[in-house]
C-alpha cells in the first residue's frame, strides 16, 4: 500500500498518496529537522534511490507526517528511521510554506513544521542506506558559503530555509553555539 500523507483538498486535510501529491503539486504537510552539535549542523546527502532530489545535500532529515501523526512525533520517528538517531526530542521552531520544482515532474508544495535539536558530541549516527548516502557536520557560515558557490549540490528546500527563514529556525541558538 502507498504511503498516505496529509494534503489539502478544498481547504480540508485528507489522506493522500505521497507520490500523487508530489506529481500533482498538491499542498501538503511536512516536517524538517536540523540537529546541531555545538555550532555545527548535521547534513545528509539523499540516497541515489530517492524518487526526487537524489544525491543532493539536505538538512538533517525531512519527511511527511503520516495520516493522523503529530509533527513532533514524526520528527522523532524520522530521525531514527533515516539516521538511526535516538534520544533526541527536537523543539518546534517555525512553520513555513514553499513551492518548488524538485525534478522528475514533481513539485513540493509544503507547509513545513521545522524542528531543532541539540546533540552531544558522542551522538551516534547510523544512516539508513535506502534514505541517506552520506552525512557530515558543517558550520553554519561554511554551509552558507558552500550553497552560494555550489547551489546545484543542495535541495531546493534547504536553500529556501537558509535564504528566507534562518532567523526563525536558528535564532539565538546559532549565536550562542558559536560563542562556546
């Protein structure tokens, strides 16, 4: 059975097949998580088998809440499923909406609940190879410089988050982390 996500139909949330929502560019709910370790952000490079944006770098993890699933529960679930991360309980930071062509005839039109979590230095990361081909930690300002030099290496949503929503997502956490 196809994965059912939460999409709007005439202003009402209805269970919708995930691929159909992306093919049709339907407005739907999503969750994104950023994990920080000190002043570094954990990034993931999407597996080549992903149905859109394969091989591109993205934030720590992102997904769609299942039908009836709360965004905070979804964030915890996907940290574990994509990266094997347990014991983190991300804090809600911001909600945003974007629409972007993600290739292959697919459109992401998402209303995203963004979460932030702080990890200890010894955080264990065990990527699921079906989801993630690589991970790395990088400083915020290094990430901004790399996105400016090589935007083609990054997912559309990560560029949107950094360009228009960084203050709401990272806020004082980024400033405090860089002073440690």
